[in-house]
C-alpha cells in the first residue's frame, strides 16, 4: 500500500519519486497549465481565424484555394496529435513530449512572424497592382505554418491529459474536482480564442500582420516560462505498459486465430489475471462487456496441448473493444467538425460582403465575429457547470448531470439549428442582392454583418456540449495506458472534419461550376449560390444526427475495478451510468 500522505494512483515527480498529495497536483498545479493553454489558443486562433483573409489579401489566392488551404492546414494541426500521443504513451511520456513539441511550435511562430513582417517575404504592390507571389515566398510561409502544425501535434494531446493527471482518481475529493476539470480547461481555451478574434484580428488588419503574429509569439514564450515554474508541483503518471497500442493489433490477431473455437457460455471462463495481481501492479482491471463478442475469442484459455502463446486477458480485450466503440462514435463527429470549419472559412468570406460599419470611421473585421462564438462559450460554461449540472444531477442521480453521449447529442441538435439559421440568412442575403441588383465581387450588400450573429452564438453554445463533451468522453473511456492516444480521437475528428470540408468545397466547386455555369461557391460570393451549399450541409447534419443516435444507443461504457482501502475492491463505471448511450 501507499505510504500515508502520498497519492494513491502511483503518480510521481519528474525524478520518479512518489509525491505527497497535499503538496502537488490538483488545481494549484493546473493553474500553470491553464495559463499556457490560454496563450496557445490565442496563438492558434490568431492564425486560423483570419488566415483565409491573409491568403486572399496578402498572397492573392482565390477563394476556393484559400478555403482549401486553410482547411488542409487546420486538418494537419488536428491530425498530428496522433503521432504526439503515440510518442508520449509509448516512449517519453506527456511532459517531455510536450516540452520538445512546444519548442517546435515556438520556432514555427517566429518564422511565421518573419514571413508576415519582412517585405521581401511578401509580393510587392505599386498603384494597386501587385506582383505575383514567388515560389520561395509561398514555400517559406507554408513551411512556417506546417512547423506550427508539427509542434501542435505534440502539445495538444498531452497538455490536457497532463492536466487531468493532476487529480487522483482514487481520492474521492480529487475525483470530484476532476468532474469540472474539462469544463474549466476549455474555459481557459475560450479566453485565448476571444483575445485572438477580438484583438489580434483587428491588429492584423489595421496595424499590420507582423505585429498581429508577433504578439501571440511573445505570449507563447511567456506562457512556457509560467509552465516550467510549476514543475516542482506536477504529478507524472508512470507508464505501466511498454507499448500500450500493441494490444490493438494483438487482440484481433488472437481472435482470428481462435475463430473456430467455441466461446464459453460464462465470460468468467475467459483468461484474466486475479484481481489482486492488478492491485499489486497498480493497474486497473476492466470488466467484461457484451460488445464485440467476436473479440472475446482472443481470451479463450488454451488446453494443455494448445498454442504456446499465452491468451490475451479480458482487460486487454476490453481495451480493444473500447477503442472500437470510440471509433464508431468518432465517425459520427466528422460532419459536426465540418460544420465547425465554416466559422473560419466561408462564414468569414460571407461576412466580408456585408455592411461592417459600426461608425463612419470604424469597420468590424469579418473574422472578429468569431468572437461571439467564444463569448457564448464563456457565458455558457459557468452556467452549464454551476446551474445545469446540479439541476440535472438532482433528477438523474448522475454526478455529471447527464451522460457524456447525451451531452454530445444536445450539442449536435443545437448545431443543426445553427446551420439551418445560416442557410436562412444566406437566402435573405441573396434576396437583397437580387433586389439591389448587386453583381460585383467587391460591392457591399446593404445588410448588417450582425445578421450572422445568431449562427455564431448557437455554434458557441453547441461547442460547450460538443467540444468539452468529446474531450471528456475520449479521455474517460480510453484504456488506462492510452489516454493521450485516446484524446486524439477528439483532435483527429476535427482534423478529418477540416479535410472533409476542403474536399466538399473543391468537389462542389468543380461539379456546380463546370461548363461555365454559376457555381455554388466562387470568388464572387455575390454571384453564386452559397445558400445551396449551406442547405446541403443542413441535410447531411440531420442525417448524421440519426446516425449518432443509432451509434450511441449501442455504446457500452467502460467498467473498471479499483482498490478502495486495504485490499478491498469495488466496481467503478467510468460513465457513472450503466445505461446505454442516450437512454439514461
């Protein structure tokens, strides 16, 4: 057993020594991490939210190309965490993976600031006529962007899970604190995003792109200093398996090898270590579930003359089942991620066609409307945590108020409402264009940009349910030794959603714009049918909502055993609800 005063989950300090519960971890450690997250999100959204305008105004790309390039870069930013999480879980741990990756991230930010600041890095313009962007200028700019993407691949999956590691699941008090961790973690992320969409976007368009990128670069360096000040009070989880992802390959192979062997009627006859073995090793035993029964064959005990290779344990099999179940949920998050990608691409270009004047001398940058997404998040997170959760907790008995999949379902419904409103507003914009006989690409439609406000606000509210819910779901339901890799389900879903949006925009442009016909998306948004594209997104969002309902109704939450006193063991359902999916 652990000595009195030490953490019960086996966490250690950076030198591998057991840590005292009273002097390490919890929110006092997370305060340093939250500071980094706010500055990092400010840097990321300072780039992403206005990148489509930089590409069209500074590098002179056309609308479809700029939207595609923004989506592709965003996709890579959210996909590379797969590699970062694998390195952390398999080789060097979360802290050192984050440390190395953050240096790469900062280097990319410095190069991007140079690309936007130095005159020879951008095409020159004389009397309104601009020279063509050179190959070297394009190469330098995109190289800096993708260096940032590589750095984000190591920081993004590890900083949030490292924060969650600061709470001891075996300590009831700390476990209760952890219930709110992801809500407030994302709250700090929203603060950074708000600073970017309100302040940095204005600076970029009015004071200079170099300054607009230089400020978050300096902020990121400052946040890293703050992060390392907190090193003495951080808790670090010990890797208990050399290659945790190996089971994802071993279990299906073993099940296939035993495919002709009859499964026992009683799951207790499958191979599993004794519960006391898990207690001594500090690992958690995952209990058998009825999902993906074909994989249970990997845990069939061999006879005396059987295979020399030992069978997989039920815990190993259940870990693979969990990943497959999460993969099914992941698939139905791709369309919502595609909808989210509109905020920094087509919504921004749409806003540039509308009246953005707040006074005769001031025009709001189109990308700044994204700040209302963040503001609605900032207002909704405390309301969700302080009012909605306690209200629902009294009715359901669930400490989270509602199940994690119910939370996602609510968010997806709100998101469908948001894209429906976006469609209706675009129909209205097209009506005004026809009435006013507007056709030029730079003509301003006499319609306030604040017509777009409802769709931004609703997407912000939806994200309180979606983004936080997904991050919590994938961390909570991941196998114990693959929690960094598990959270990459969240990031990779956003990445693939961006790639999917890039593919859809390119495909729709080619199909609808062939033979010289007026396409749905074009350089001149005043002479195309963007409303048709939004209508298409609304239809597939409704269909995806049905697919999510089906997938969630079949999902089985993780059940574990944990040590609770001297040698005593109790069962813990990680979802805090043994019901399936949405049916609480």
